[in-house]
C-alpha cells in the first residue's frame, strides 16, 4: 500500500495540471533540489535605526580627550604662583614651588609640555612623553657641559662696561623691535653660536624620531639664546648683576636643570590626566577592534559570496548592494589602519608592564592583524571577480552545481577564523586548530567538483569562446576563496615562528636601534638637503633673535617645531601654524586684558576668570586637534601658544606691553623664513613629489608584473627566489608606503604656492591615488597566484598560451612613466591628451607591435580611412602608401618610427578623402589620384599628387584626423587576449588535458592581467583630464 501510495503521489507530481501553481521544486534545478533545507526564524544582531550617530560618538570622545588636556593645563597653572614679598636683589625668590635661585622663568613651559605630550591613550601619551623628555635631556646635557666649561662674561663695574662698548665687544642695540635698547656681547655670541648650531646639525642628521628632534632643538635654542644674553633675564634693559652670584656657570647649570624638570612635570601631568576619570588603554581599544575583526571578515565574505552565487544580475545594476559593499570595504580598511596604529601604542603600554594585567601579547596580536590585512586583500580579489561577472548562461549552470559547496567552504572558513580569534585572545602560542582539516577537505572537494562540473557542462552545453570568456571571473573567485583558506592555514606556523621571549625581543630591539644610528644608508642625500635647509633657517632666525628681538627664541623655535618634520615641504603646516598663532595670541590676549582690567585688585576673581577661560580655550583648541582634518595642527598650536599668553611671569602684563604682538611677528617671521628657504634651496614641491611618487609606484608594479608573470608563471616557475622575495617586499612594504606618502602629499600640495605652476586639481590626483591602490591590489593578486603556484608544485605544460598582453601593458607603463616625468610636469590637459592620442594612434597603426610602422601597416591605415569616409579607393593604394612613407619617414629607412610619426602629427599631418558626386564617375575612372595628403602649416610636407582642377568644384573633402582614436589600445589588447585564450581553451577540447591547478591558474592569470590592463587604462584616462 505504501509503495502504491508513493507511486500514485509521483504520478500526481508528474502529471500536468492547469489549475495548480508551480511549486518551488519545479523552479529549481536538479542539483538544487538535491539540497534540502529548513527555515529557522531567529534573532540576530540588533540593527536599530535610532542608535547614536557615529559622528556624535566621535564628538564626545574627542571632547573628552580635549577636556583632559584642559584639566592638565589648569593644574599646571598652579605652579605659576609667586612668593609673597617684594622682589629685591637681596631676596630674588619669585616662585613658590621652585628654589629662590631659579631666575630663568618660563614656568608656563609646564602647561606647554602638557599640551604637547597629550595622546589619545596611555600608550600614545607615554610615547610622546618619552620622545619629549629624551629631546629635553639631550639639550640639557649638551648645554650643561657647554656652560659648565664656558662662563658668559659678567661686568662688575660701569667702567668695564664702557671699555667693552668702546672696543666693540659689547654692542648696544637701539633699534630693537620692542623699542627698548639692550646689549649684545659679540664675543659670547660668536663663541656659543657654533656649538649651538653644531648640536642642531647633529640632531638633524641622526635618525631620531620627529618628537625627539623637535624638543631637543627647541630646548637647545632656548637654553643657548637665554644664557648667552648679557642682559638681566627679568629686565632686558639692564645688564646682569654680577655681584649677586646668580649668573655664574654652576648656577646656570642648576637653572637649566630646573627648566628641564618643568617639562618633565608637564609631561607627567599629561600622563596623569589620561588616567582620570578612567584610564584609556590602547590595549583595550585594540582588543575591541581585534575581537570584531572576525565579524568584519564574515560580513564582507557573506556579502561577496551571496552576491556572486545567488544574485541574477550584474552588481552594477544592484545599486544598494554595490554601495553597501563599497562602504564595508572602506570601514574594514579603516579598522585595519586603526589596529595598526593601536598596536604601536599598545607596545608602549607593554613596556609599562600593563600587558600581563590586560591579557595582551604583541607577538600573537601582530600576526593576527597581518592575517586580517591578508584576508582583506583576498576579499578585494573576490570582489573584483564580482565586478567582472556578467552572469551569463555558464555562470548560472556553474552556480547551480557549486553554490552549496561554496557556502559550505564559507561556513567552515568563518568557523576557523573564529577559532583563531579565540586562541589569539587567549594568548595561545601553539595553535591547534580543530576546524582546519574540515576546511581543507571542503575546499579540495569544491575544486574537484568545479573541475568535474566544467567538463560536464562543456560537453553538454557546447559553449562558445564568448561563453568561456564570460566565465573567467569564476576562476578568480574560486582562487580567492582558496587563498582565503590558505592564509588561515599558514597562521599557526607564523605564530610559532615568532620570538615570544620578552628579554630576547628587547635585546633585538636595542640592537636594531643602535645599528640604525650607525647605518650609512640612513644618511641619504635627501636627509642632508633637509638638514641643511632647517639648519640654515635656524641660523638666520637665531641671528635675528640676537640682533633684533632681544635674544627672544620665538622665531627659531617656530622653525624647529615646524620645518623638516614631514614629507612634501612645510607650506601646509606653516599655514596652519600661522592660523594657530593668530588664534592663540589675539583672542587670549584680549581676554586677559579684560580680565586684568575689570578684576581690579581682586586677585582671586582674576585667577578664577582667567583659569575658566584658559580651560575653555584649551579644550576648544585641543578638540580641533583631536577631531583630525587639515586644521588639526592649528588647534595644537593655538593651545600651547595660549598657555604662554595666559600664564606670563607677571600675572597681569602692563596694558601697553608688546609681548603678544611680538609673538605674532616673530612666529610669522619664522614661517616666512621657512617658505623662503623651501623655495630657494632644492625646491621639492609637494606637487612634484606626488608625481614622482606615483611614477615610483608604477615602476614597482611594472617590475612586479614582469617578474611574476613573464619570468615566473609563463616560464613554468623558473624564477630566482631572491627576485620573488624582493617583489614581495616591494608589494607588501614599499608600495603601501608610497601610497601613504601619496595621501600626505595630496593634502600638502593644496597649500604650496602655485606661482608659475598650473592649478592643482585635487579630484584628479585623488582619482590617481585611488587608481594606484587598485593597481596594487591587482598586482598583489598576481603575487598570490605565484605563491599558490609554487606551493602546489604545479606546472604549465602548455607553451603556446595566447597571453600576448605583456607588451601592451609595458607600453602603457612607459606612457604613464613619461606623463608623470619631468617633461609633462607643467603641461596642461590639452598637451597631455595630444601626447597620449599620438601614442595611441601609432600603436593602432603598428599592428605587429614592432615599434615601427611599415608599408603593410600604412596600407591598413589608409584603407581604414577610406572605409570611414564611405568610399572605395579607385587608384592603387600602394601609391598612397609610398607617398605617406616618403613624407613621414625622414631617415628614408622605409619604416616610420614613433618619433617620426609624432613629429609629422605635430607639423599638422592631415589625411583628406576627395569624395566625388555620382555624376562624375566617368571622370573618376580616369583620375590619377583620389587620396590627397595635405598638411596644415608645414612647409616640410607636400602632396605628391593632386586631383585635376575640374574635380575640385564638384568634390567634397572629408578630413580624417589620425588622432581621432576611439579608445585605448590596451583595452582592445585585453579583450583580444581573453577571446584568444577562450578559443585556445576550447580548441581540440584542450581543457580536458589540463590539471585542476593549471586550469585555475590560467583563468585567474587572465583575469588578473585584464584587471591590470583595465586599471592602467583608467589611470591613463584620468591623467589626460584637466
């Protein structure tokens, strides 16, 4: 009975019905009906729409960081407290918190140091503190030895002063900026100045960090210019009182030691406030990012697999999906950058001993971040396959057979990644992954199923070369999935190969740091040039400080803070330095004036109002810094400048004091010196450096392409392993560094003076930088192909592969190298487009790719001209060919080179077709020539034959511009390569004799080369735009 019922049900199923709606099983393929499923309705991760916006969260975070710095400078203001009693030479005690013999002043340096040492977390703050204190200590140690050995001259009587003035040793400056006369001891200045500048040169040439260089030079300038002055530190109109014993060498060294501690106190305050009201650990922030890394990869992988395997139309037509994928990749890249930055901060917290308490180990976390970056690059390759897929009939059939296996691999891969994440966050150094074997088994089964399905479908569907060409992205997709699994499989070995013993790692770090100081490769010509420019600017500003500004170190310290600390010159940072100076001087000066004027004798009220404004201004300025953007440096400058204005040595300066105005003038002078020297000595503009950097990046990609494809994959893997290692280093280290420099230069180029240069197009060069990033991604895919190729011990037995795209790619690389070279540095868009059109026209004519246009090529070109004109040549085309070569070929070799071709076009070479009306056909048969080659404005080129005069009145001339090329030849070559490869694969059923590895490799190689060709053509198109 059961069997009969079953038979009856099947008969009912098979019987046609006009009244029953088709069930889901009728809409699925056979392979899909074999996979059954069950629907589960559950609750996943919440996605409420009323959550707080990311911008608001960032605002609160940045405001909290700024308020911490505001608290730090408020505490620093407490140190600027004078002792009770009057200041007399007998009792020079000025400050409550410092010894009575301290006379240098500058207590506000505590607040300045607090501002400079502020970081986003404990690790970043500790790094800033270390660099700042190392710089201050180097300057103190050097100047302590200098002034211990050298005593600046003191004058004990008026007669001694007059004698020094008479013999020129002591010079009275009466035309100072402040209007107050002061003295300069030329002997002391000429003695101290060489030592001061020698220290600056030493710091500039050695590979110190930027923070260390900055603070060492700043404090060296402050120490030297202050101590060498023969004037009283509190009243520059008077000479030093030699009788009180406060200006002797031992006392000077003690004062320098106290000043060094001022910076140490400020840095400690900055370190203190990062703990209040709760500590901000970089390790905790990093762990939050790494814990969510697996979810990020999962979301991206799910989106790409779902779109590729289950959607039915091109991603270009799925607008929301395309936008979502793009946004997910942007967020994933930002997460990678954040983890990389936090890893450095976490290292400083590890030095502090916080790593064991917070469960952190860098030697495990760093490889995990590198794994995340590798998986992200692989997902970009899979996304490229998604972008190239057109969902033709082969794709539908393949997906019907493979989508369940792909989903199974996706599930196993995410399970393995989550297992890796758990082991990493548990600090396991010996990872035993239980999910690895299952993933490898599933992946091998997918590849075998793919090969079997391909053989079956090719036999039953009889695909055309166009079908095979459309199915090439599937191979790239599967290769990306396989690379994803391979990267995770290699992760345990990478972790085990790391040195986890902390003392050994510390010893290696010390060795590397030491050798970096004695490595001659660090002393590059560029370093010497930058050092000389900064050194010269410091020398000139120091002389101005001595002879114009009364030994004020404001101008030279401005240069030390700004110049030589970033790639691309100092124009942008100088501009924002000036903005920060104006904001930090004018507004606080006005506020201090009103507070001091209307507080009267109520000192407590004045202090409360001043400190309130000080807190608010510092918080606002530091918020501008922490929010990032182009103006972040202006916020930092405004904060530390305001500290010097609002915390003077005198609580309320005299109403007529020019100190604030003098600060603005001196800092502006420093900025002008920076700009002048940048323009006069080796003027390497950011615009020029950006173009050179792009040129370098293209060169790296070109060498990588040649090594990976032409010397490895197409040579059956017979390549030097050292060359492959160099290419891997270039693609994983040098090229990403170039991209980072390009982003910096892209911002800096906005602010440099244009003068005679063309206007800088920010959108154009942004598109170029994005194109370089895509080109690097394509080249990285080729690197992954080679590594997989060598790892699988595969071979390419086929030597007749129709992969002839290499010469066209190299030709485009050469074109781009020329366009980013010196020749087109100041060319406008029309000139650039003309050059590109000339090269494209020549490549279109050069059918054989020999670099010369011979008679056969010219014949094809001229026949194409007739075809476009809609007429047939009535004379022998060979005569026109001979005329063309005679006119264009200057060296009479019978072949036209690229230079000759371009020279003829520059001279105005123009092809015209004389189209005669139908009534003149009888006369046409007896005409001696139909084609006329006429030249506009060139006496060098003349036609060899013309039509009779009676044809000129009846005929119509149609000009044909040789430069009228429709598209880039590289794209034509890429299309031809894919078509030739597809035909080659189907010829004699060649695909049956190819191993799985070889088939996957070839298809992925074709797809990767096509991606490089597409991005090069896009770059070429972007360059010619205005």
